[in-house]
C-alpha cells in the first residue's frame, strides 16, 4: 500500500508537538538560552540556591529536548528525507554543545560531596524527586573525570560517535527496491512478501526459492559487510576508549553499571541460555522431521506447520487487530484499558511499511511527551502480536509518566520489555482459548514458541556475540567482516544452530549485519531475555486475578533501582530458579505441539 493511500489516522501527525519546522527551531533556541543561564553557574553550584536553580533549568531543557527528539522520528518514515536529516544534524550539534558546555557540572557536584547534595535534595520538596538520581550519581562518581577532561570528551563526542549514525544510512537510506518473479509476476520483495515466501512456500519444492529470496532480501546489507564491519569496530572502539579513560574494568561493566546490574547476572544468563538451547534444537528438529527434509537449512525454519487456517492465516485490518487485543487484555482491568485507548488513538501509530521507511517497530515517548509507535504492518497475526507488544510499552510510558514526577517516570530498558511481553502471553492465551480446530492450535503454538525463543534464546545468543566482539577489541584484536561472520557462526552453533545443514562450506553467515541493536544500542539485547523472565511472573499474577501487581509495577516507572523494582514483584536474577517458569512453559508448549502433530 502506497503511503498516499493510507488513511490519515493510521499515519503520524506531530502537529501537537510543532506546527512546522520554524516552531521546532524556536524551541531549540529556547534550550540554548536556558543553557547560557546555566553556564553562569560554573563555580557556584556549591551554593544551595544556585544548585536548585540549575536542577530546575536542566529539567526544563530535558523536557523540551524530549519534544524535539520525538519530532525527529518523522525522519524514520522516509530515511532519504534531507530536511529531517538536516534537523537531526542541528539537534545533535546543539545537544553536543550543551553537553560540552555543561561538562563542568558533574565534576563540580562530585566535589561538593554526597552528604551535602543528598541533604539538599532530601529536604527540599521542589527537588526531592532527584534523590534517587543523585544516589545513583554518587555510586558511579569515581568514573567522572576532571572538569576539563569531561569538557574535552563532550566536545569530541559527535566526531567520536559518528559511526553510530552510519548504520541507518547504509542499511536504509541507500536501499534500493529488489524485485523477484513470484506467481508469474514481477513483485517488489517487501517484508510482507519475504515473510509470505519464507513461511508459506512449498517445503520441499521451494527450498531453493527460499534460499534465493533470503539472499536477495539481505543483499543490501551483505554487499556492505566490509563497511558495516568497520562501522561496528569503530563503535566498539569508542566504548573501549571510554573504559580506558574512565577506569571501568571493561565495556560490559560500563554498560551494566547504569542499571546497577552485576556482570555475573549477564554471564549466568548466557550460561543458562546455552544450557537449555537443546529446546531450540528440539523444536527445529521437530520441523525437519515433520516436513521430511533430507537437508534442513536455516532458511526453512520459518515454514508454517499448517496453512490456510481461515481464522488466523488471514490479513487482519488494524481495527480487527485492535478488537482482538482489547479482548485479550481485559484481564488487566479498566485502568489499563483506558490507557490502551490513549496509546493507539489516531495519529499516534504509523502503521504501514514503505520503501525507505525504517524497518521493525518501536514505541517512543515519555518525559511529558505522549508515546508514539512505528510499525511495518503487513496484516498477519505476527503484526497483531507486534502491535500488542508495542502498545504495552506505550501504556507503560503513560502510567509511569502520570504517576511520577519528572524524571522518575523514565524507566530503564531493563524494565521496558516486561509489560510488552505480558501482553504477548495474554494475546496467545485468548487466541488459543477460542481456537476450534487442531490446525488453529498448531498455528498458534508454533507462533508462540518462536516468539518466546526469539525473545529468550535468540537475544542471549546475540548478547554472547556482542560481548565476545567487545572482548576481542579490548584485547587489541581487529575485527573485519569475515571474523565477525565466523564469530556469529560459532555462537549460532553454541545456541542450537548445529541442527541446520550448511548451504555452502565456503560461504559465511553475515547475519550480524541485520541486528540493528549491535550498532545502535550495544549491550541492549540481553534485557529482552531478562524481561521475558520477569513477565512470566506478572502474567501468572494476572491469571490469579492480581492484575494490580502489573499495574503497580508500571506505575513505578524508574523511581528506584530497577532490580529493586523487580524484587518487589518477586524477581531475583541471582537465583537460578527465576528462569524455571519460562523453561517449563516453553517445554510444555513444545510437548503440546508435538502431540498435536502426531495426531494430525
């Protein structure tokens, strides 16, 4: 569907943020003016009144910056749009200038001392919401450099971080349409068509077609593998430099410190994922045996076990999907459902894919800015599930923002994927409860198993890959496209991919080029795995008619250490049994699927 054919309510409209670019630039100018006032506080922050003025001004800057940043998401609709590229550049320049000119703040507050600052914050109701933030600040203050060193790092931040923006440009902005002959007609290989072929083509006759389609679909990124390898190495080098400059032990410690997560949790997560990767292998071999493959390739793993299930294997309209999700989420209660309607109200979600639109889906918002969602809607049950997932984020944002003073509504990513995956559990339960045939149940079970494995095993696999890649650079090893391909292949084997036959003994898997988080959010993916573990606890609470547990979790936002918020709902990642409910549930789903297939 062309963008011009999409109904207006299914497209973003950010006019509530800014009527035009000039209004956006006017707000940017306000930030600069407020910054100039803060600069006059240099050397004076040890005065309690000046310190308070600084905090309030800084808050005003942050809230405006949230609006400015949200508006720039319009550039994701068309990554070739030069106007948004220019605005993004202006925004980055200004934020970097702010950071460099405010570089004196952290060292100066560190000098004032924890006892004094905490006393000021705790005893002043106007700024008491910053108590947690400064408790966290002083825990990591040993990694703060001198004022001059912090200023230098801020000044060069944009050039040092230039590689961060290159992935999107290489992956999306320069992407050209790819065409294939399908069903006798030439067609553009969109995400939707790719999924259709990989999932629904003939298992045996079309094995070669799936290989060809996969190659074509990833051609854009694979052809740029050498450039992307250099970009990735540069991103890791920047992280390693920060470790060396600030005195962290390694990049992992530096990345986890913001959430107060111990390295051992990350390490044990990877060990636990590998230990139970036999479930991944078991499921894939179930597919191989069912379809009677002699050779079983990774390009065969998306095949649907049943086809033409009228009630599910259909194209859902957006409104049909909303009705399904509303019903599925009824156990969460009226308060949640009210926020749900806000989350997907008109113009808050940009639904349909386009040639130069950014891939994937996300929810963005908070700090006084209503959340928005980017989708690439193809009408499948997968899109329905993605919508349920993303509105989980948006509702989390709405409840966190409305129940906390800024900045305590800003919840960290290690909490972010909990609510979204609870929604996935409930959507599956509802759809399974209304299934009337074994084929419907098989279809739903397959989807759910793949979603859980994708969120748990696949993300742990990715987490292990990027941790190892960072360790190599920390040890002064160079990275290139082939070394990264070999590493990706090694980690894939360790997480169950040994069940797949190799297409070409000389070929290399360049799947790492497709993982956006490696480039945009290093050490992010492990949080998907920890969050789905936590979500199973809250999901059980909902089933036991204690949905208030979930609501209370969402309302906490980020008002204290994330692991303490999780402990409030009974999640302790230092206890290995915390993973058992997920493993037990996944095992039971595979058992049930296996039984249904035997009786088919």
